[in-house]
């Protein structure tokens, strides 16, 4: 490559005694799409945060157009044309989509109509279906991600870092997003693309860089890579990861544990009926906005009863209606959130304390005192099982990488020893090794007699994990397939038409 636009040399970032990034060189050409890959905790976010002024390097030199630069704040980096779309959301929830989009241009706020019209036109030009008047707090994860992407694009950045931008987009939205990236490339914008979806990285990138444990493994032309080579670089060995996500043999249903009849809630859940059986993984596939999440939340008490408009839920032969998650948990029903930032954990607390909250939430403290040492032991078990990369279990969750946070959210729910678990997008942001681990665990749970539901908008995940597949469209379950009887396109058709 002739002189790169960005050159990072000898980058180090320490947090206490650990180096999250340990002597990494990285270069980015003008108009280049460069994927940054690695396991959870490898240092991808940290490296790019140093470039975008969010994290101050411990040492190292960053050059822009051949001149050394230092960015004290994200605003400094933005002035130099470097923008980052964060893995963890950075929008202001109480403000509208349009206001978030034009943040920094407050003079536009004086005239509302033009502001919203401009926002609408801009979103449409990107093919993003988001209402500019909506308050960000009412948006789902995917739509918030679109607003973040749109905001970065609007700033006419020279460099945009996308930290797992596609994790919650539907296939259709991904298609638009990749077209958008190609368009940016034509305009000579340079892109750093961070993703755990290796196929996407292979498809879109000019070059690929792999990190492991904060160190550079290799950088090369994307055409010289394939999936196996990337995974070998990520985990540092020829791995057996791939074979472990093979499709499950469909299990015959056990006992009917939960049945839902004519359940309705506002416009999100419309007169839906279905049953769940023990010892089986039920996959629920549906596009974003199809009501999958809301259905699971109403059943498990995560949405308030005053939003529960009608219908019945039976837990075995008992009619139930949960107003708060705690009462559902006491009956053994747990919802594992898709939105870990908002609902998943207490980010200032340690890993152990968060996992310990699982204990308390389930009401174990009523009759027995939970000892710190018990919590520490449970935390140790789960962090070991999931290979949560952190200095210690006393580390605060906010200090973990995105994928490792997800593992803590799952562990926290499982210490509650549930009978019925709804996993909502359980592997979003999680690396290939941990996906295999989480899938294995989900199967193990179901074999031990637990009723397991996996909600996902990633069809290959649904196909590989489910014994039975329900399709959700416009607020209700519209089709059911036994595993192995339906092809991808049949399921997609049911979800869309
Ligand atoms: N503010 C912080 N304080 C302490 N440690 C941190 C902090 N931020 C990151 N780390 C640690 O640095 C390491 C690298 O984290 P980073 O977020 O860069 O990983 P990542 O490659 O982006 O992972 P993921 O794919 O899970 O998002 C991790 O071990 C993480 O726990
Ligand atoms: Mg990250």
C-alpha cells in the first residue's frame, strides 16, 4: 500500500496491570474497507477507541496523512474526520431520532419542521426505515443502531469505525448497510469494520487484521483469507469450533409446560397462540418488529400488566399473569434480554455481584442467607464455563468487552435454575468460540428437561439450534416447522409474507 492515511505504530493500552492492546501496528488506506477480527476481549474496540479519541493510548504513535496526531476527546477526532459507531449505544434516549441525528447542529433545532424533513430525507436516502419523530427510548436495538450509523455518515467523516454494526440488523437491512459501505468507499471514505460475522468480513473487506490477546496476529489482503484461516488466527490453533454447531437431532416434545392462548398486547402482540414443551429447543424466527421480543416479555412479566390486553397464559395447569419479572422467576420463567445495555446488568457492579443478583432475584434470600463465598464460587463456575475474559471476577462489568458482557447476562439468568428460559438473541456480539459454547449450553439445558426458547433473527442460528421452529409475523405465531423439515427460504417466506 502507498502511504496510508492512518498509521498506528506500537500502540499500547493498559488498564491497570493488563494490556488490552499490547504493541499493535495498524494501517488504513484511503477508501479502504479494513476488517478487524478477533475473539471477545481481543482488543478490537480498544484499538479503535484510541483512534477515535475515546481511550488515551498508554503509548504509541498515531499519524494522519503522515503527520502525528493526538486526540484527547472524541470531538478532537471528529474534527479530524474520524468517527466511531459504537458497539454500545451512545444516543440520547430522551431525544427524538432527528435531534440525535443533528446533534451538534443545535441551531437547526429552532425550526422543527425543516429539521424533521431533513432527517426523514436523509434516513430514506440510506434506506433506513426509522421514524424521525420517534423518541430514541422507544426504538428497538436495530433501529437505534441505524440512527447511530446514519449520524456518522451525516458527519462527512473521512474514517468511520463500525463496531459490530450488523449484529442486530435483518438480512434486508444488512444488504442496505453493505451497499452503503460500498458507496462510502466510492467516496473515498475509509472504513474499519469490526464483526463476529466472518462471512460478512470476507465479503466486504479489502484487507483483514486479526488480533489475539491484545496482539497483532496478522494483516493481509482479504482475498488471501478464508473462514478456517481467520478462526485459526483468532484462537491461535486449528480449532474444532466449527463442528460443534452442527444441527441438533430434532427431539420429540416432552410435557406441555407453557401454553399461550389468544395473547394480545397493543399492536405488538396480536392474538397469538402457541405451546412450549420441556426437553426441546423451540426457535422463534421473525424479523425485527414482528413481536417476538414483546411476546416473550409479556409472558415473563418484563412488560407491565397494564400492557397485557388479553388472552391467557398457562403454566402447566395454572393460569398465570406476571406483573414483574421477579414473580415469573419464582415460577421458574426467565427472559434473557436482547438489550444487555438497558436491562441486562448493573454495569458498575462486579461480575460476581451481577451473577449473584441472579440468586437474589430468584428469591433465594427469603429463606437462606446467601454468603459472599457462595456467590464467588458460582461466579467462578460460570466465568470458567464461558471463558469470560477479565482480570478477575471482581472486575466491573462495564470494563468487559461487549461479548463478555453478554456471557455475564446469560450466566446471571442461569443461576436462577429456571424451568422455562427465553433467550432473546443470545449470541449477538459473541465470538465464534463462545457461540459454540452458548449453543452447547442451550442444548444441555434442554436435554436436562428445561423448556428453552431461542429468539433470533439469524436464520442459520435458528436452523442449527432448534428442535422446532415457530415463525412470528406481525405480532403472532403464523407457522410451525419441525427441525429438518423446512428450508431457509420457506421459513423466510413465512416470516415476510
Ligand atoms: N475500561 C476498561 N477497564 C478495564 N479493562 C478494560 C476496559 N475496557 C476494556 N478492557 C479490557 O480490555 C480487553 C479488550 O477489550 P475490548 O473491548 O477491546 O475487546 P473486543 O475485542 O472489542 O471484544 P468484543 O468482541 O467482546 O467486543 C478486555 O479484556 C477488556 O476486559
Ligand atoms: Mg468490542
